[in-house]
C-alpha cells in the first residue's frame, strides 16, 4: 500500500513539473530599446543597430517584449522575443554623455563625436520590469573615401542603412499566449492532477478490498 501511494504521488508531481515548464517558458514582459519600428507580435531582432556616425541620426523606440523559450510545434520561429506593446508614448529619454550623443523627447538620437554613451528610457506608467531600459550606443567618425573630392557622397546616412535590415527580423508575427493565462492553466492542471491521483489511489484501495 505504501508503494502505491508513492507511485500516485510521483505521477502527480511529474505532471505538475511538466505543466510548469511549458507555462513558464513565456517570461514576464520587459521594457527594451530598439532601433526598428516594430508592430505588436513582431519577433525582435537581437542584432540591432547600436552604432551611428558623427552627424548621423538614429530613431529609437521603447517597446515591451516577452520571451518564449519553448518552441511551438511546427512553428520554428516561435522561439525568441516578441513585441507586446510597440512604440510606447509618455516615456522620457536621456543620454549618459551628451557630448557624444544627444536624444530628444521623441527618441531621435544624434551623434556628436566619437565615443560611447548609454541611452536610458523611463516609462512612468510601466509595471514591474517595464519601467526602465538602457542601450549602449557607439558613435564613430564618418566613413571617408580616399578620394577627397567625393567625401560628401561617402557619409552613410541612417536611412540608407535601415533599408538593408533583413526582412526576417520582422516577418514573424507569432502572438503567443500571455503569462497570466499560463498561470491560470497551471492552477487548473494542478487541481486535475491532484484529483486524478486521488482517484488512482481510491481504485487501488478498492482493488485491495476485493482481494
């Protein structure tokens, strides 16, 4: 009888573990700074632009994203970070070194001299994990062609660079279930697992009584 109780307990325990692994593969939302203007559901490109040249501008955006560490069957693009809220308004921007780069209230950054600065965005209306984010930006000297007569034509603009961003970074719009719904699912499945274990236990007792 004692062994059967242990078996029932282990079955319920492993069911709960499996359910929790699947449910908590989706992380709570966090605030991130991006250089791409994403839409809700877009998959975030982790290799975004983090450098500008002196005199160049770069538009930055504040978005909330959630991570998914569990691949959905038949959906290879389901892993990664996905946008929950795009282009947040009401946020404030700042640069740690305004001699290297400045940033205005809309998130438009301007490179002033070569160096590194940390851009910070604060979201007063955010919840835990979505109130503050930082991004390091490097400012470099302009690319100059040895032919000095054509120097002005060789400063690469931010617009030209953005046209080369791969479409793969924003084509995946797999909107995954939210963490809140996952928690409810976990609780419900835990209850079902406990009830199932209790029924198994009762059946073993009934079988022993018949014997």
